[in-house]
C-alpha cells in the first residue's frame, strides 16, 4: 500500500482500516502509534476481513491502559501529543459497561453504534511438583484482545459470550497443568444469523519437566484483568489464577509431591 500523506477524517459509522492508519504513522516517521492487532491466539472464523480491520487499532495488541501513544492529526499526520488507551476509550463517551464472568448474551441497546470489548481466555493451570525443594513453571495467562466494534455498520444486535474455563491443576504424580478454555464471542444480527465469531484462546498449562524454578518464574502469568497466582515458597500448592491469569507453582520440600493450582476462568467487559 502506498503511504498516504494524511488520514481522511472518518465519518460517523465508518470503519478505520488498520493498514491506512499504519501507513500514515510510517509516513510521519514515528516509531510508536497505531499498530495492527497481534492476531496470535485470535481466530476470526466468519468475517472476510482480519480482526484488525474491524477494529480501531490504536496501540499494541495487548491492552495497557497506561501506555502512551502518539496522537496523529487526522489531516496533517503530525504528532498532536500523547494519549493513552484510556484517553481514547473515554473519547467515545461510553457511559455504561457490562461484565461477563460466566456465559451470557449482550444485547446491544437501542441507539448504540459502537462498543468497546476487553476479553481474555481461561488461564492455564500449573503442573504438580515432586522432588526435594522443587518448583515448576507457573501456568500461562489466556490470550486477550481489545477491540472497538462498529455494531451499527455490521448490523450486530446480540453477542453470545462463552467464557473460557480455568485450566486444571496438575496432580502430585506429577502431571502437567491443564490448558485454559477458549473465550468465544459470537456476533449476530436481528435474524440470529452469525456475522462474526471471535475466539480468544486459553493459556497453556505448565509442564513437569522444567523444575528448580525460582519464585519469579514460578508465578502464574498475568492477564489483562488480574495478576497471576503466586508461586509457593514453602511446602504446598501455589495460588490459583483469577480472571484469565495463570496458576502459581507448588513447592515440594519432602519429595512426597504437591499438586499444582488452577488458572483463572476468562472474562469479558463490554463498554457502550
């Protein structure tokens, strides 16, 4: 794609193409700014366009409310200062939000044209540990995505939500921790036809072969919503993950073995 000198100001209801935004960022010679979403772990199974082109992808693919991005002037492509993700979300004037920590359906309220979604898959569980003074790796966090979805242009009226299950804890055998479940959002129109399905995969469970881990690496991986479970520093299980984070490693001091901990089930928040 040819790098444009500027980005045309979008009209209400327009969908911004990630490639257009990025080309303007590159043309302005900036190292930070709008980037397409990292699609690793995100599957767009029904739409013809990649997820990034249905989003307003201001920033990196992993949500960070405090990350400062270069604000691009839509006419000149010059730097207009710094904005955070939260600044951008607030600029759309969302007044309400709905949280999902279990399966459910979001009904798009009358008059709402855009929604902002934060979601994460289930966190992975940690493996069991066996052997004197042994820790293992903590479980991985579920994959996450953040997206500003133009429900008006896409004719979305409902979103069915399946929350990814927590990864299971490894046993004292020892066995590996279980993988977290996939969080699924199915966007439908007024006739209940599926327009788009987005899958946010669960985190991996830790294995039993990486042992002798310190308390930093034994901690479960953080999710966008919660810190990972803490690694055990004395005999016993680590702390379970919450809201898509990974489970913390157990510690076995006497060779008898200790079970791992579970990951955290996924979560979805929709702002409107």
